[in-house]
């Protein structure tokens, strides 16, 4: 290697809070990807959040209003590559909820999901919760395998439910 040559050998990874107004476009992209991966297409996303997804950033702002750390991007060299939105579980005060969790398609299978999971757990624990919950569609086998590998357990009451309910102690 020539003297003085610069070789980049590491990535700069960081979590940063979401700014729903500034990050609206990227949030909508992640929301659409979440629904495509979970349900196979974006129709339910559009029904829930508008034809262009315009209500999704507001929904994320509501999560962040509980705690700014409840909506965050995982960034690589400042570019968002993952996203998580957290909240409380209205059924149980000791349980936090992972509402949305997504790694951009080109970054899957490289350990970034584990970083998001660690962030979600630590953030919910710091907020005073003793367990975390989430739900995932039964057809999303990749997500079910991922969560099981991370130690989440399936607590779904019915074997053939469309949604699987997962839980982990914090």
C-alpha cells in the first residue's frame, strides 16, 4: 500500500431519534417495506396510513411523544438502514411494545436486526418496563425465526392465529 493511502475498514453505526417532519419520506419508505415484508404488499399500509402513507409520520410522532428514544433509526455513516418504533402495551402496564421493526432489504442477514433488537429492549427497560411484546404475521417466517433466535417466545393463545404474539423479559 502506498504511504499515506487511506483505507476505510469500518462503518460508523449509530442510533438517532427520528424527526417525523424531517424524516417523513424515509419513514414512509420503511413503513411500506414493513407491510410488504409482513403482508406481501402495501394495501394494508395505505388503508391504515393514507394512499401516500401521509399519516404514518404522525403515528410515529405519537410514539416519540411518549419518549423521544421510542422512534429511532439505525444509521450507517448517517444513512438510515433500520428503524424501530416503540410504545406501551395498553393491556399491561409492565409491558412495552415493539410496534415497528425493520431493516432495509440490502442490510438484512448482517446482524443489524440484532442491534435493533438490543436497542428496543434497552430502551424499553430504561423506560421502566419489565417485559416487551410484539406481534408478527404468522406467514412472516423470516421474522419468526429471527425473534425466536433472539430469545423471544411465542405466547399466542391459538395455534392457527393470523398474528403471532411474542414476548421477552427485559
